[in-house]
């Protein structure tokens, strides 16, 4: 067994961890995409404040929807389980091996 392949066996699959968190980000991002993609509206100060207030309200509503979305819940659990397993593998490898 080569040093590279033995090293792979004792270390976590950090790409899988990254992939799991990327998937979680994609699930969360889907709740925050804007419906209105019309660029460059000129607005008066009062309209800009109204738009800001509406944007904050929409962001909070989207956050609530993301929190309640079963696919986001599943992605969060998968990502955190992946991270915990990777950390366990790294710690077991570091503390359990004497050279």
C-alpha cells in the first residue's frame, strides 16, 4: 500500500463534507432568490425605504420558509453528520496512531 493511499484511509473525506455543506447552501439559497429581477429602477427616498422594509420582511419570511423546509432540514443534518464523522476520523487518526 502506498503512503498516499494509506494516508487517504486514515483521513476524513473532506470533499464529501464540503459537498454536503454546498448542498445545504443550495437548499437555503433557493429560499432567498428574488422573484423580481428587473434591474435599475430609480426610486424616491420614501419608495426606497418602503422597498428596504419589504425586502427585510421578505428575507425573514424566506428564512422562516427555509427553516420549515424538510429538504433544508435533511441537508443540514447530512452536512453536520458529515462534518462530525470527518472530525472523528481525523481525531481518531491523529490520536490513535503512534509513529
